[in-house]
C-alpha cells in the first residue's frame, strides 16, 4: 500500500512536469527530453556549485566537463561491475565486413537480436563523474598535498523508473579529493557541510543522513551493512514525492583506497592514495526546486533566483 | 604522403589544444575531457544558433535538450543500422541473478569478455539529434503546415580518430522540419543560407558544398552516388587542420520520407511526411573558432565575441 502511494506520487509529479513543459517523456522510463527552462535551472545549480568551490579555502583544479562515456579500461579498474552490475551500461560496436553486415540486417529484419554481431567498444557509459578522473593520475604520486578536482557530466544507471528523480541519464557535479586518508575525511566533512548549507539556501527542506549504496546481491548486503557502520557515505536528502522516502540530492563519499589501489595512485610516502568526493545530483536538485517552488522559475523567491545566477 | 601530413596536422592541433588546457586526452582516441573555456564557446554557439531560430520568419517549437541516449525501438526505426552499422553504439545491461553475477566476475577476473553475460538495454547511444524527435510524432499527422522543432544534445559515432574535430561523443544543435516535400526543401535551403551567414559572421573561412554521408560497404557506394546526384546533403566546410580536406561544421539534409514512413508520420492529405534538418556541429564549430582565432576566446575579435554572447 505504501509503495503504491509512492508510485502514484511519482506519476503525479511526472505528469505535472510533462503538463508544464519541463520534461517530455520518451518510450523508455527514466529517459526524458528537457525544456530550456529545466536546462537553465541545471546550469544555475552548476554555477552555484562551482562558486562554492571557487570561494573555498582550498584550491580546485580547473573545472572539467566530461563526455557521457568512459574508457572501458578505466571502468574495469573501478570495480563497479562487482558492486553494481545491474546499473552498468556497456557499449557495443560493429567491426565487421559486408557479409557480417548482411547477417546483422537479416537478424534485425527477422526481429531477432542483431547485437550478437557486435563487439565491446573501447568505451562504456560512465556511472559516476569521478570515474573519469582517476585514469589521468594512473601510476602517479599526488604528493602530500593531494589533488583537488572538479568535474561535471552525464552519468548512466540502468534503473528504469516512473520517478522523474530517478533518471537513467543524469548529471553529477563533483568535487573530488585524492590524497591522504585524513585529507579525504576532511574533504568529505567540509563538503557535507557546504552542500547542506547550499541546499538550505535554495529553500529546500533538506537534512543530512548516513546512507549506503545499492550494492548488488547477497554479497552486497554485507557491503551495505559495512558502509553504514563505518559511515562512509552521507547523503543530503529532500522530500520530493515522498516524505517517508526522501530523495538523495547530494551525496558525499569516502572511497578509502578503492580507486587509489587499482589506479596505482600514491601519496609522497608511497602510500596508496585515498579518495573522497561530493556529488551534486543536478537533475535531482533541479527537480527538488521545481517541486518546492513550482514549475515557473521566474516566480521563485528572489534569494533563490539570486543563488542560481549564472 | 598526403594522408601522413593530415594526421600530423591533426596531432599538432590536438597537442596545441591539450597544451593550452582546452581539451584533456583520455586513453581512447576521440574521447576528451573539456575545459570551462571550451564549454563556454560551445554554449555561445548554441545561443547563436538558437537566436537565429528565434528571429526566423517561421516559428519553432520550444528548444529541447536531449539525453545522450535514444530508445532502442526508435533507433531501430531510423534504419541507421543499414546505412552506418560501423558508427552505431548499442548499450548492454545486466539483468541476471547472483549466480550470473558470479560467472560475469569470473570472466572479468580472467580478462575474458564479461559482456557476453549482458543483454541489450532499452536504449542505445543516439547518432543524430533529430532521431530523438520522431518517436513523439509516431502515427500522427503534422497537418499541412508541418512541424518545426529545435533540439540539442550529445551524439555518438564510433570513429576513433586523432583528429580533435572527429570526436566519438559530440553535440549537435538541430532545426528539424516535418511536413510536405516542398516544406522540407525550403527548410533545407533557408538554413543552408542562414548557417553559412552565421559561420561567416564568426570569421570562419567557410564554404557550402554538396556532400554525402559515409554509407557502409558495397551497397553504400550506390547510396553515396545517389545522395550526391540528388544533392540531398549540403555541408558547410571549414579548413581546420587541412585546406585539402576541410571539416564539415554544419550539415543540412533532406531525408525525403526516410523517417516519415517508418514512424508513420503523415501530412493532412494522408501523404507520408518528408523531413529535413540542419545540424550545427557544436564541437566542430568551437574547434574551428579556436583554430582560426586562437585558444584564448577573450582575445577574439569583438564582433565574434558579441555573436557568441549567451
């Protein structure tokens, strides 16, 4: 019964967004065409997040805009396949000759699976913005000061849903630290605070909670419990379509040496680098704003509009 | 020898863009992380294209921002697989249980092809912006006036290259007409002229040429000849790394009923709709600007900067 109400609330919010021209549905759940109004909100949130980084005491490397794809070799090092196989998007391409093409088209014409004629591409869909950043540091030392990076781009997660806040293709704006364990912890805590304040400044009824990733399967249950026990993940949640199940709009994560080890990134003393990141979920923040303040951003409170100035 | 010089020119321009912080290379050719400077140029070109549409005599439906993915069912109707199988990016996902996951990880750990445990997703990577628009009109009549749409988003084409102007993941800004054959022809010609003027106003040494798509294989040679004979495709080309092989930065296409028929889109008299589109290649226009005016946009001619105002 509870779940039924949640689905109804998702569908009602989606219908509102469609009726007001914010999103246009496609034949696939979780995949939308977006209006210029929506896109301007996204860019406003992006500008806000960037300003927070610029005004921080510590200095971030220049903002990077990411493509929606990740090198397959980098993806395989992230170990994402072990924890979240059900969310992965792998890309296949055709490298055949004329006769292979003829066979492929025969399969397609007969309504059979033509993708059996394809091969894995050099790329996959990116699952998290920070995954694109570790490859460039592979085998390097980041020194005792570590490195601080900022990146924004499209991510993919295969979780078709009627909830407009759970899209298959969505943007993250991340601030990433690579360095010592203490530095990673400090980064996580600093940003959990900054992100909470930023979301409050947008008039969103948010709170910060200990959270866990949706680890897959039997082994995942242990990873989940472990992640919660050690408080490796915080989320800033906001009720969008449900107060009982608020939506995570920012997440802040400690990865320990989960990326430092496979990418062989070290600090000056040869220790494996620890990493941490905060990810602003741009689509979800935009949707939270549209839910709380209405679907016409020109009518939003002046101070909220000011915060979103590009 | 000629080809060798072209590759050297590509590599030299890519090296310049990397040295000046515009692009950051990844381990995959044609896949880049992008600087904020680059992104602002892209957004400037996007704003210029949008203004041209707004000031046109005919009226366009509200601009849509596309996700980098396309519903598989819509993709299969485009017939892209027949003409350009080598450029396609199909997405695979994992829908298995715990034991399938165990097998998948065994394959991955042994360095074997773990993607054999995946299945086709509900989505593929989009190859052209306009492909995302026909699904919404499926089975409908667009009336005698037709419909005029505007959309921008990431496209994928599997053509790894050292040429920074040939990226695997790039953005198109399209203006699309759906209606009568005469309307489609008029749309194509109007926009070929507008786009040429816009590119000239940016100080780019462009010209308009009859062109063809890179149709695949033996059958493709006939399609290519046919497309050129009937002048279905115009391109606006600009020398970026080669005057002998200038780069297409805008393309304007007549599709005849290539989309109208499979998507069953009609005009008032029940005739199959014809379509036409003009696509501004945002990455390529940005790179042409960076090549012609230098990698620091604040030093570009005032009138060019004014044209790119957002």
